[in-house]
C-alpha cells in the first residue's frame, strides 16, 4: 500500500477543517490548533498543514493573525 501524496493529504486536511466548520465544531472567530497539532492529528508534516491552511485562507475560510494564530473567518 502506497503513502498518500502531499496533495491528497492537504485535500484531506481542507475537507476535515471544512467539515468541522459545517458541523459547528469550529465556529467563526475560533482559533485553530497550531500547525504542529494539526500535523499530529492528520498524520502528516507541518508544511503540508501550512499548505492546506494557505488554501483555506485564499478562499476566505480562515484568516491568519500575525503572531496570534489562524482563526475561522467570522460570518458576514
């Protein structure tokens, strides 16, 4: 059995975070776990997590706050 590709891993992270938001586990304004904690949860590397978070930020789902972490974007 082969390992998942980095692309498949980051898509799994994106889907996981979006599912948690839709289910209300992650609410607007909530801080996400650190990339290290997410890497442990998803069994992947921190750069893979950062790539997934970047894509979610680009889509407006998440926002980064310098030195404070990554947060779920507040609902409009």
